[in-house]
């Protein structure tokens, strides 16, 4: 039986980064503008690769922007409040039938503990979990998939990898895993059923 490897953000947990600042800035629109102004998404990817948000904040010119950016970790829990229930239902069915379930996530080592505080099951449900910020390597780099396989004691061809980022799915396929591009829990259930996994 194949092991199923889940991405987390956008698959199991809805991530809305602007909510870290919406209250401080007075509106969601202002928070979105802050994200654009500060190049947050590019910096966040660097965080997923191991850099610290306080260090990246120092690259900004405006002192208030620096302060707000550095506060991201403190307010991170607001960005990941909502689970994607249908995907959790699929994961629970897999575990109940004895299928090995693992995780690979592009997630900052700083914010990961806050994510687990918001959703304690994230720290409990995976046989093996690889967090990019803790490793200093992120999807779709082949190395992160190989780290998972080595630690879990499985071959890539024995894995089905699920991610909402097609480029990450393609990265998994490049190392020999089967890949499912996540769109909805319902489509995921169908894809796993077609493979004889559910």
C-alpha cells in the first residue's frame, strides 16, 4: 500500500497572511497593501527557507513597516485559524484504514510552532514530517522529498504526494513520486479512490 504525503498550507489549513495585520492597520485592504508594499510573499518564501522575519524586516526603509513586519510571527495564529475540513476527513479515513500518512511543508521554523498551537493535530497525525524552514531546503527542490523518504524509510515510488502548488507536485514527480494537484477535498477523494488508496 502506498504512503500518502500531504502538503499542509492550502491543503489542510487555509492560510491568509494579511490577517496578521488587518486589525493593526484597520482593514483587510490596508493589510493587503502592506503585503504588496513590503514584498512580503518573496520574503515569506525566504522565511520558509530558514531566514528570520526580524532580520528581513530590517531591509525595509520605513521604521513602522519594519515594526509591523517583525510582528508577523507574534500574530501568525490569526493567519491560519481555519482548517480545510474536507481534507482532514480524507486524512482521517486514510489513517483509520492503516495507510501511512506523512507531511512535507514549506513553512518557516519560526511560525511552525504557532501553527501547531492553532491546530495541535498537526503535531500528531504524521508518521514523518519535514518542515522546510527547519531543514533550510524547500519544495520543489528534490532534496526535501528525499529527506522525507529517508526518514520515513520508503521509496519515492511508494508515495503519493498532494500539494496545491503544481510546481511542487511536479517536483515530487521528478523524484519518482506520484503526484496529485490539490484543488478541492472532493477532487482529492476522487483521485485517491481512482488509485485504489481510498
